[in-house]
C-alpha cells in the first residue's frame, strides 16, 4: 500500500512510525541502488511519462506528474546507458491512474519485450544463474480466521469493523473475499491507514488489524444535476460523522432548483448487529402529463390531452437492518407518508385529489453486487419489499387496508472487455382494496432517480402510464467505445393494469413496448447522457438529456 501511495491520489501509509509514499517520487528508476546491491545484469522497463508540453497538461494529476518527472528526466539519459537491456513500451495515452486499462498496458509491455527474447534465453542459461530468486505466489488457500485483533479506536466499534469486512471470528473464507472486505473498509473513508497481518495460532489464522481513524468528520459537497422531469438543480450535501454515538453518521442532501427536494439520513451502523436508521425525504413534481394512458384514478368519461399535475410527497422511515449470511441486507421498519396531489386543469368537489397521511409497516431484502450504478459491467441485483398500509388520515374518505409487493432481479455481464449485457425484471402488485390514486405505479421517461412508485420506461413520456400492478423486463447492451464513453441500446416491455396477477394477464403478450438508443459519458460531475426512445404502440418519439449524479 505504501509503495502505491502516490501523493494526491492516496494517503501516506504509516509503518513503524514513519509516513511512507510511493518510492517513485524520489527515484523511479533506481539503477544505482541495484548495482550497489550486487546486480550484474539490469533489465530496465521504462514506463515513465517524460515531460508533457503545455497542450497535454489538462488537470491537477498531470501537473503533479510533471513536477515529479522534472528531476527524473535530467538523469535518465545516463541511466539508460548503464542499463543492460532497456525496454520502453509505447504507453502514450496511459497514466499512473489508468487502472482499468491494465490488460492493454500489459500487452504493450509484451510487444516491447518480444525483440529481446533470445537475450533473455541466454540469461537463463546455467552460467548466469548463481542464486536463483525465490518467488512467493499469491496465497490461494482458504483463510481460517480464528481471532481478530483490532487496535483500540475512539469512534468505531469492533462490530462496525466486522460489518464492513463482512466476516466475524471463527470464519473460513477465500483470500479474494478477504480482500473485498478490506476494500469495503477503505471505501468508507473513515480510516486514513489500514494495515493488516496474519499470525498462526492453534491451526488457525489470527488477523491483526491496525486502523488509523481519519480526522475529518464533517464534509460539505456540491454538485449539479439536470433531467427532463426535475429540470435543473444545485446539489448540496452536508455529512457529519459521530454526531451522537460511535459509528453514527447523519447526511443531508438538498436539491435546490426548479423542483426542491431533500433527503435526510441518520444511521447508527452496528455492523452484524442490528443497526438503526431514520430517513426523511421530500419529493415534488410539477408537470404536464401528456396523453395519459389509463384513468383508473378518477371516474370521468374523458380526460384532457394533458393533465397539469402538482405532487408533494413526504416520506419518513424508522428502520432496523442487518446482514444475513454476509450478503443479504435485511430491513424492517415503519413508514409515514404524506401525499398532496392536485390536477390544476380538472375541477373536483374537494380542493385536492389527495391530501392524506399514511402509516405502513414494511420489510425488505437486498442483494447488490453491481460494480457501477450508472454503467454496470458485472454483478447481480435482487431487491424485494413487502409493505402494508394499515392507517390513513383518509382525506378522500375511501381508505381501506392494502398491501404492495415490489421486487426486481437483474444481472449484467461483460464480453470482450467492452460489451456489457444487462437483463432485469421487475414486478409490482397491490393486494387488497384499491390503492390511493398516487400510491399506484407511474411509468415513462428516463434520466431521473426512480423514487417511490415512479418508474422509468422507454418509449413513453413521464408519468403517462399508471395503474396498480405491473410486470416489466429490460434488456440493455452497452459498448464502451473509449474509456468512459458509452453507446447503448435498450428495450423494455411491460404489462401494466388493474389486478393483472389475479388472472393470467401478466404472462400474455406485453401491452407496452419501448426502445432506446443513447450515448453516455462518465464525467467528474457525474454521468452525462442523452437518450432517444420510441414506442411502436403510440409511434411517439422522445429525446431526454441528463447531467450529474442522482439522489
């Protein structure tokens, strides 16, 4: 870790009281040191960038590399002359942070070394071998963690650490699973240094963890977002760790713009023990719904071509969650929801279509190994939730107890290192009496964060299809043309209707179809995407544009 701690990218690593960084900062081609150690033959592989011209310096990382390379370049001509076999792969366009291009860089190295094959063979002859080196292969057996020793910490408990590692003492696991746990710990940004070692004890492995807590406990972050449903917004995030207890964190997201919204989360993370959290969300939508497809929510013979919708949704959740079998996140909780709905261009006996408070109990289970939220390349996702609405302030006077079941199952795989194929299925069902108007499922549009029962669907305008149950399948093929540049095509099909699971309607030919082609770029401010979609059902075309992260 210390050897790879390049300044500005990774924090220095403390070992024996010393702060260590990447040795290449001081000497990236240490031929003199090798000669002093007694090396008779030096094979040098030069992967240094050299100095860039003004046009090639495009960011902070380029500036830091340029500063680091100044002293190195001055002495390289001498070092090259003193190298027995000097190999210079063609790695133009790659840098010290080109992690995803590792396979391509290795190929460049093979190509550059190939002309020296005969010389390598001569060096392998007996007269050149005096003290053959010993190589330690990557540990391939299982680790039997009998005990874990963790240094005393001020802000985190051992249960929290076990929850991030996803294993406890007296566990047998592979080294790859262990590495994943260490990566999880590093991803929390709660530790500036993570150093581990193993010791054998009674036939088992004792894991010794030395964790140095990060000093920063408060963060202020900013971003920008635009999509065709919520329009433009400035995003502000305030995060505070250790507010009341060890292991706790509170985070507030604000979207300030055309549609104000917030997301407040407070969470006490107890790892494998039951953790407790509170979440509060405000979501507002003001939009003209063009050509609504179904009209179950009001009993009128005809509807205008456009409905002017104003929706305010406040959802508060108190929940408890834990891990099941190290992989599944299981949660149970209580939910309070306030819905205020108005359609301005329709006249009703009451001022609002709905202005009710709802109470519900829910439980859900989540398994998610997707490696990227926006452009996944591998992984599986499974998410299922059961919710029972047992009370309402009943503004409309017709509330009856009802339940909803929601589930999704998806998988994505990558072929030829460039082409990702995703398949996903979703269902939603209302059980019992008919749900309130805007607790049904709404479909259409793309580029926004799917919240509550508002779902994306290619080929239809935002919120233009709605009813109390659905089944939907999605297929997507993504081709990464260049690094972080994506071309993709997608198709979705759905059955959407009233009580479709009561009979066999849900397995018949899909009523709703939509297709899309798009381009996406993973920018530093978040994904930038443009999608064009079309549906053979309505023969309508829609183009959507979105910028930035979602919440």
